[in-house]
C-alpha cells in the first residue's frame, strides 16, 4: 500500500496519504494545510481521493479540509464530539495569529469501531478521547500501522490543557485502545517522529505505572 507522510502548516502536522495500488483509491488523514502538495502526491501516484479523515478538530489537523474537499469532492469524516471545536475555528486561528481557513460540512460522523475501506485495505476507527473529546486514531491491522493523531507521541502523550482536554481520560484511552495493539505496531503521531507500541510501553514516562 502507498503511504506518504507530509508535514503541513506552521505546526508541521503529519498528514498521511494512503493509496491502494490496485483500485487507486486514496485516504487522506489530517490535511491541516498545504493542500496543493497533498494534491500533488495524489496526482503523482494516480490516486482518486475517496475519503478525508480527521483525527481531531484542531486547526493544524483540519485547516485544509475544505479546500481538499472542494478540489476532489471527497467527503470529510470526523467524530461528532469535535464539532464544537470546529465551529470555533476562528478562535483557534486567532490563538496562532493566522487567517481563519474556510470551513466545510462534516459529511460522515466517525464512531468507535467503524471501518474505513480504501480498496482492499480496512482501517478501524478507535475513539480515543482525552486530547479532545472527539479524538480518534486509525488502525490498519494488515500493515500494523496506527495513525494516532495527537493522542500518543514518541516519548509523550497529547496535551490536555486545551478546551476538551482531560488528562485522566487520555491515559484511559491509550491504555484501553492503543497499548492493547501488537507491540510491533508502527505509530504515526500527529507531530514528530514515528514510534512503536512496544517502545512506548517501555520508555514513555507518562505510561509507566499508571
């Protein structure tokens, strides 16, 4: 399966582009910005965008969703609990001192346990509240890959001091939904370097003895 990661926007959010090599269907996760570059990746691989998935509604992860939808017609998929955050995109932009990006309707509500199919590949939605109330991760069992949004990082976890954050809740989510995955699972956080579930079990300070 095709998988390219593009750091986008001023906060360098890791946008993932997945593509099925047979059907040429594609999934884009967290198009926070740099939509022209995302479209360039799709064009280079001859991919047709089937779905845009948002791990949570912070501006650095969702800021380019409207432009990407306009360019491709692909529906946008996000957990309903993050709709209030998305409604205040202007406030998020003000915090960062940047223009407010255009908003779009959320076409599909993400639910825990849903399956997103891209060609023959199936992604499972894991609702992992704590960073925000609608935070989710996408688990691709066939490739042992997890797109973790801002829930789990290499040596860290998502911050919980922003609206919708809950420190106890994020730890419950990580222990119940993520640390139960195979230790060899490759984890692609919303920012920074990739890691594995096994590595975070062993070295992540926030997950020790909790």
